[in-house]
C-alpha cells in the first residue's frame, strides 16, 4: 500500500499496539490516522497548529497519541476515533524531535533541539524532570522493554542511559565518534541496543556493559534516520537518505547478517518501523507518502531490477547500438544492455555530486562523465575508472562530448568556459579555452569533426572550428542552450525556455523552420543518425518526434511522470532513448510511434496499447478513461511504443479481449 494525503514531507509513522491503525505526522502540521486494512484515513486530520509534526507515538493502550512539534510543544491526543481532544505540554525552547511512551504508558519522554530531555506524567501531563547532560541537540529516545532504562542519542555523538526510577546516569556515555546519533532501538529482550548515525553505520551495543557487539558498516543509508528491531529480535529495519528501506536479518555473528532493500520512495525516508506482528514495515518519506511493505518478502519484483535511485540526467547510446550509458543525481553511472535492459556495469561510483553529463567515445571503449569539479574516464567494457583524469579547480563541469575520432573531449563549465582535452594524455589541448557569455550547459562536435558547438545560459549557441578554436560565425541567439548537429553537419536544431525548437542552416545562419508543440522548457534535443527524425525532451514530461526535413510533428510519447532530461537515438535507426526526473530510462520504438495517430479508440484493447498516463488514469488520445493505475506503479508503467523501461520497477500493460471489462460492463471487474 501507499498512503497519500499529507501535503508535505512525512517525518514519522507509528503503528497502534494492535496494528489496525497507523499514525503519521508531517511538515503540513497534521497528524493523520490510517486504517491499515484499507489505506483510508480513519478520522479527519488532527491539527495542533504548533508547526510541523516531527514525531508521533501511540500510547501502549492505543487510546492516546503523542506528537512532537517544530515549535517545541508536545501534544497529547485522546479519543482518537471519536471527538479527538488535545492537551499541549509546553516547556521546550526549541523544536521537539522525538516523543516516546514508556512500556507501561505512565511516562512520556520528549527530546529537543534545546539539548534537553523532558519527562512527563502521561495521565496528568505534569512535567517530572528535565535531563540536560547532552551538549548538542537530542535527536532520539528509546525505553528499554522493562521500562527501567531510557536511552538518548544526540548530535554530540553520545548515547546516554538513564535509570527511570532516579533519572541518574547508568554509566559514562556510549560514544560513536564518527557521527551524530539519529535513531535508537532496544531489542525485545533488552539485551541489545541499536543506534543509527550520520556516518551511515548501525551499531549494536550491549547496554549492560556498554560494549559494541557489531557494526553494520557500509550501510546504504547515509544518515540512518530510523532503526528498529523486529518483534522477534531477529531483524532490524533501517531507513535514511538513500530512498530505500533496508531490512537486516541478524545471525549469530556479524558475518551472517544479510540485507534486503525495499525501493519505491523517491526521496529520503524519515521513519521506518515494523508492525506489531512483524509481518509488515511502514515507512514515511519526504516524498509526502507512507508506504507499507511485506517484511517477509524479498521483494523479488524489485530486486530483480536495478536502476537509478534519483533523477537520470543524461543518456547516450553506443555507436553499435549495443548498450546505453546513463548518469544520475544519485552520483552514479550505469551501463545497460540495449537488447535486454539488463545492467551490464555499475553503479560506477567516484563522483561526489550529480552526474550532469555523459558521453561514449565513437569506438565504444571510453565513457566520460561530468560532475562537480571533475571529469572521469571509465573503461566501457570493464567499468574500471582509468583515473580521475581531468580535475578543474573551482569550476562545475556541466557538459562533456567526445570528438568523432575519440581523440578529443570537450567540456563546458559554470565559469563560461569550454575546454578541449587530449584523451590520450589527459591534458588540455593547444586549442582554447573558448569563452561564452554565460554558464555552459551543452557541448557537441559536429559529426564531420570540423566544428565544435556550445550552448550557454545567456541563450546563445556558439560555433568554433575545432582544429583552431577560431569562431565559425557569430553566436546564434535563440532563447536556447540545448542544441544538436544534423548528421551531415549542415544544420543545427536548438531549443530551450520557450518550449520551441528552431532548425538553422549553419552556412547562412538562417532559420529554416520552427518546431512548436511542447508546453514547457526543452531540456534535450537530438537528431537521428540517418537525419530522418528530430527528438525533443521537455519539462512537460513528453518526448516528441519530428520530421527533420519538413519540420512537422510525427508523434508525442507519453510515459514519463517527470521532466525528460535527455534523449538519444540508437544508431541502428530502431529506437529513441529518453531519461527523466522520474528516475527511469525508456526505449521507444520509432516505427510503432509513427502509428500512434492511427489508433482506433473505439477498440479499447487497441487504445490501451497506446494510452497515456494522466492523473492516475491510462487514457486514450481523446481523453477517454481506460484503466486506473495505483499510485505506487505510475512511475513504472510500460506501454507501447515504449519497448523497454529501465528502473527500480517495471509494470507492463498488455491487453487482449479475454476478460476485458469496459464500457457498460466495467463494474464486472469487482466480481469475486
């Protein structure tokens, strides 16, 4: 299930003791209570009007719920499913990050940015004690199962243990010197304490002695914001900034620990916890959703696929049409088999920021990737980093492109500069640097190798002779920085802020025709290798195909649910490849795309073959509603003319007339 209703980031989620309800709190200032069987909200949202809800906790009797707010006020809600009432507990002088009940429900503890822990009597809301030993903000709290100990974790990189009968320290603080303590959980028998920290590690402690039992190092969760033991103590669930929930199955020792990932969230995860019976995991995310996972499943449908976990910014196809290379905001580069969609290489990691641009050498041996201050060259067959060849101090590299003979590599940076590199020596060539008026967003060599072009944020396209660096003509001023050369090197097509593309004759500087149809910014433009088509990708989430000779539209390709960041044609003339902010790569069959306009919408089966996704519905060309798609699957729907989807999931829509309920018979789909 996916619960959708919060209007902003969801910071916390918690099950009721019987597992029938799930409470969540978020930046929209609401606490929402969901029926876990139906996914519907059980009551109207609870509003405290004290700012964002940072944490929620059910009382052990299930009749009350506490929430911690960004204003520092703790709210205690009663009569949840009837006429909910709230009592406000003031005291913290800064944001309250966490609130927890003691196992018997008599105490309520809260932790705050003000470096204190406050203990309240749950029945009367009386403040009993303030604990102020931490030297930085306190992020997390956990009661031991017997209620005799309270553990607190802080940005001061310590865990403190407190006796709950005296509120005195149990011993000297436990110290995790490599990061802030962001999350804590006792095992059901109280013999282990798990901590998640900002260094990405989960540490298992023996609370009685303070010794470390194991460190789950190399965790995929950068900043482990949430960690919890399963009810049987055999597993841990963790979540953080890598957009996936991780399930750790614990063995007798650290060598027997196994890891499973549950992918689907599109932003970092604030909270993850087991249901009381241990069968499910609930996760809350900054992507505004709560998701429910099957804790007993290895998620074969997800694990069988590999994909980028964030926006894909650039794709390129090898000259033999055998593989596709992609670069992403997740700082990785992948190589994909264009026939099967399977991962050939990757993730190739080495960049410390988003991979903004990639290219493949014409001989298919090298991959260049641009990110932060570096350009890296990879062996396209092994995935080995040849070395961090090109380091550009204090200049963000935004674009790279190989020359047709693979001997040169051009790069564009935010300091308005285009540089040309010798790929054999990894040194600047004798040509350049070449200057633009604004930040350089795109670079490309003409297919004949004679010219080098660049597009910048001042909406100019520049052309130079690649052999000398001399200007070929005065810059084209086109309200665009995306551009592409025609295969015969006689034309360029440009596009940008107005959602309009223009085709120009290079030799005369004259505009030949305009391509109009996109409703928003153009992010990418490409010519097919035979010069027959022009492909454009836009913030309006579509790929459009145009007749390159006549400038008329051929097809609009729907499927991406976010901006189309890059398009590239396969050299064999069969397909166009696109990537998107929705974290997917799609391969579209050109000949099938040409037949879109001839679809018979009265034939529901045929219409489904070419449907587009709009507001959760697959609809026909005229807007006829055909099929509802549940929210978790909308990023991953593959329908013709999309022949391949590369992502963390794939949902293939195929239709025949057997068992099809449409028109007057649509209600029959509910039978049985």
